[in-house]
């Protein structure tokens, strides 16, 4: 089998075979994207890869602590990772084992669509999936001007409190829905901010997704008395894949 050098989102030339038959994904949203496009191509995924619900592949632990031996034993043609979700030492270790590691980098919705095409149609040698066009159409229908501008803080963790900061995919989706992230200008992408400071920022909304920290009606809103809190699906706010076909409507409905 011959191979060619394809370029991933970070500009690395990745030695991908002419025909890709076995893929391991260490990114939940990309696991769903590959599974929805080419059932049977995936042979391994993390314990956090929850979609599709009936995914039957070898589990290789988590995104931050993958079982490198288990990944290598699966003999994948391609290992899919993300610059934010996975650790560089793990990626280097996989490359040292001779594996083709494809790094995605997604910080805006437009980058997500470009990255998905580069991965699925380029690296995985697949035809463009129908769901990708539907996702683009769904977001193109969003009229930001028709929505009253509002400000928000977006916690993603507590103990300590961490929020969405600059240059994030979640922040870009909210911006398209008329929500201005008050920490979009922070020097950090996910800054730690004290609760007193979050309250003092006086946002119109506090957006609480259910991942990575699982905020619920009983865990999170009580910290922001007098401010409207919105519980959101983390999959719709932070995943880039088939969930984007419904995310625009689901997020808009929750934020309305």
C-alpha cells in the first residue's frame, strides 16, 4: 500500500495511506463525525466518545490519558486528535511508534467546516457527507441582527472556576447567536476567574454547559443569584460534527 503526505490543520505533513481502513479517534466530536460518515471505519475511541450511542469499538481510556499501547495494538492507518483536547507528549509518543497522527485545530465555526472536510474528504478518503452541508445551511439561516445583543459569562469548570475566554469555538457559536462573551478579550483561552469577579462582571446571562463540568439545575445556578442562568448541552456548544446540524436551533431555543 502506498502512502502520501497530507497536511493537517497545523500544517504537519501526515503519512496517510492511499486507502484508510482503520481509524482511532481520541476526540468525541470527531468520533461521531467519522462514525456518521463511514460506519465501520473506526476501530478505537476514548471512553468519553458517547455518540453514536451504539458505537462498538475498542475503548482506549480518555482524551488526556489514552492507553498508547492499546492504540498501537489496533494498528490504525490514522489516529485523529485535537490540539486542545489531547496532550502533545501523547501525540509525540504515538508518532514515535510510527503511527500517522492527524491534528485538528478548531476555534471558529468556519474553521470547523474546513477542518471536517480536510479530515473526512482528505485524510480519510471519504466522499463529503450529506450532514455537513445540512450543518452549514442550518447556521447560514441564523440572523444575528434579528437577535437582541446580550452579554454572558460561560463557566466550564468550578473549584476553581474557569470560563470560556478568547479564540474559542464555543465563543464563536454564541457570538453568532447574539451573545457577547465578556471574557473574549482575556489573554487566556480558558482563564481561571474568581466567583466574585464573575458576579461583578454583571453579565446579562450565565451560560452553563453540561460538559466538561456537568452543571445542572442544582449545581451552578445558585452561585449567581439575580442573574439569569441558562443550562446548555455541551455537545451542541462545543462539539463540531453531526451535532452542528441541530446545534443552531437547539442553542437559539435555550437562549431565547
